[in-house]
C-alpha cells in the first residue's frame, strides 16, 4: 500500500504518528503504528506493508 501525504501546509514541522486499519465503513480505524516521529511534507510517499 502506498500512502501519499496530501496536506496544505508548506513546511515539515509536524510528525506523522498514525495508525491504519479501515473499518467496515472504510474510514480509518484502529491498527498498527506504522510511522512515529517521522517528519512529513506534502507530497511525501511512504510504503506500508502488513505483517
């Protein structure tokens, strides 16, 4: 799965600490922590692999 950051901010002054795990309705729910303390900029791409 490829995650592309889409954010209007022009800086990288925030961290990506997120969990992924779509629930039945397709919205983001509980899941494994995939990135922690990583600077995120608009347009950055991350690869997420499930165990």
